[in-house]
């Protein structure tokens, strides 16, 4: 009789949690113009709040990985979802820009940072050996599915009922996932008397019982002495700059600048989410079979070329060339994640690899924050986003070169003191 391995229900709940957390990450691009219309805040001001969000989203990740080892995935994930709901709900009463930074930036940044890619990497690393690349691709696509589900809904709600209604929907969605996490999620296969799916022997013991911050910082100190860490971090910095920071935050306002309705632009960005699901799952499948360095090189190079032509594609309504960009860019949106996780695990081992990926993901979000703020400042000062798109395209081509140069981390050889010859 067929019996479903417990790893699959755990992965399914993780997917739903990632979809719920994606809701507010999709909101800034939709709500930027309504907030500007109501409060008179400039793009630079709203972009600053997004930048704070993205920085904390990234910097929380490596500590969240260690916290999950120390306190458990269920507790950390449930607390993160509650924090997201609190930050989203509190925005309805804000009246000053510092409150936007507190809610969008601090609370949502900490909550989403405690989950995101590190959460997906932790669950997959603990529960799967067989099909690991495919599962991480599916979980990573959860963020895109959340974007797909929420973007058109949030845009329509903001347009018809106001932006406050849209944020309350996100609050409810995040809270609805908490019971599922508490009821179904388990920490490790050993807790239910199982091995990871596809494993033939128990995995190495994790960093249990240690201080989470100490583990995260010690792992960073060790990884930062290697070339692969900086190549991975540099490439992922550019990845964040060219996705969450630039396109995710500024595509809808940029399209609006060219006369396109916000709801139409949101639907286009949701299409990116549709094709990203296909691209990310396919990338996970390929990561199990193809050199991850080569995959990353192609992904970044193709993304860079697409961004270089994007400024010429904006118009007051969608046209075939823009739709081709949406499909092409969507397939590549977060396809970089499965091979990046695989390279981190290969270079630093399964024990430290997830925490190292957390630090690499922190670089991703620092890149996103930099691009979000820089693009907002460029738009405020120049009245156009063109330089932002071109700059991101060039950076992606550089990331392609960095990616194909990644090798295995090698510890520095120990220094053996010289032994003097005996005096005769």
C-alpha cells in the first residue's frame, strides 16, 4: 500500500506559508501611487520605506536560519507571519512617512526576512535528499505564486475600495496561514521516526543548543575568508537589485508614468509571477542535472539583455513586444535561487550551507534596497527610470561573469612551523 512520505505535506505547508508571506511583498508597487496621491509623499520617500524593508528582509535571513535551528521552524515561521500581519494591519492608521517606514520597513522586513528563501532552504535541506533541487524550485516559486495571487487583487481593491482595504486583506491572509504551520509542520524527519526523503542514513546533527547569533556570525566569519562566498554574494547582490529592488518596486509606477493604468501594469507583473513559477521549477529540475555555475551565468546574461531593452517597451497599453519581455523576464525572475543554494551547499557543506546562503541572501536584499532607493531618487531628480533600467542590465552581465567563476571553498592551509635542524 502506497504511503505518502511526511516530507511532502511539510513542503506543501511551507509552500502555502511562502504564498501568504508574499502578499505584502507584492504590495509596495501597487500602493506607491495611491500613497503618493493621498499623502503627497514622493517616490523617493516611499522608496526609502521599501529599502528599509529590503535591508531588514535580507539581514534577518542568516539569523533566522540559526534561530530555526535553535527554536524550531514552526515557532519562527508562526511568529514571522504574525509580525507580517501586524505590520500590514497597522498601516491603515498611519499619517506620517516615518510610520510608513516603521510598518513597511521594520515590521514587514523582519517578518518576511524570517521566512523567505532561507525558510525554503531549511525545510528542503532537512526533509529532502532526492528531488532536492526540484522541491527548492517549487518552494521558491511560492513567492511568485503569492505575487500572482495578490497583485491583481490588491490593485483592484486599492482602485475600487482604497489602499487600506488592500492591506487588511494581506493581514488576514498572513494570519490564516499560522494554524496550518502549527498543525502540520514538524522540525525534522527524525521527530516522526523517518529519514529525509530519499536518504539512506541519518543526516549530520545541526547546530542545536547554540546561540543563534553566535552561530550565524561564526559561519559568516569562516565563509567570508573564501572566494566562492564573495562571488555568490556579489552575484546575488545584483540579482536583488535587478528583481525585487527595481522591477518589483518600480515597474508599476514606471508603466504609470507612460500612461498605463495601475491595474493593467499590476496584471503584467502578475504574469511575470506566472512564468516565474514555470522558470523556477524548471531551474530546480535543471539544478539536479546541470552545472549550477553555467545555469547562473546564462540566467544573469539573459536577464541583463532584457533589461537593456525594457525602456523602449513602455507604452500606455500592453503590446506584443512588452508581452515578450514579460514572458522572458518571468522565466528568469528567481530561477537563480535553486542553483545558488546548490552552490552554497556544495562549497560550504550541508551543515553550514543554509546559513551561508542566508548571508548570500542578505547581499541579495542589500542589492534590492540599493536599487529601490537609487531608482526612486533617479525618478525624482530626472523624471525617468531609463538610467536605472540600463544600469541594472549592465550589472547583470557582470553577475554572469562572477557566477561562472565560482569554485569550491577551500580552507586556508595550516601554517606548519619550521623545524630547525639539530646542531651537530
